[in-house]
């Protein structure tokens, strides 16, 4: 059985995390919590998606790796920092997937 290749660039990890956030949003939306708890949980997830998008926008995490605006490009000479960012995004993706 073939498995999908894991994301390679910061941009790829960004998109994987956005997909995981959307999946979490759908899960919270369909879990059947009491109306007050449901709205609060859904709003908290949406707030975190917004914060993540602002972070990505400010640093260029969502731009293609070849773009001078991308975080991948900005960190091309600092592989240890790029690796740390990738590890953090991978951890976020794992956490969101396990939620």
C-alpha cells in the first residue's frame, strides 16, 4: 500500500495545517455539544485558524518556496531555523489531527 509523501516545504506544511484546522472545525461543528459550548468551541477553533493565517501572512509561510517573499526562501541560509519551523508545523499538524 503506497502512502502519500509528507509535505516538504514550509508552504506544504502550512497547507496541511490549514486542512487539519478545517477538519477540526467540521468535527467540532458536527459533534453535538450543547449550543453554548458548541459555539464557544467553534469560535475558539476559528480564532486559532485566524491567528495561524496572520502568522503565515506576516512571515510568508504560505508563499511558494521559490518566491523571495516565502519563509522557505528567507530561511534558505539558516537550515537549522527552517528545520525548527518545519518541526513545529509538523507538531501542530499532528496535534490537530489527534484532536
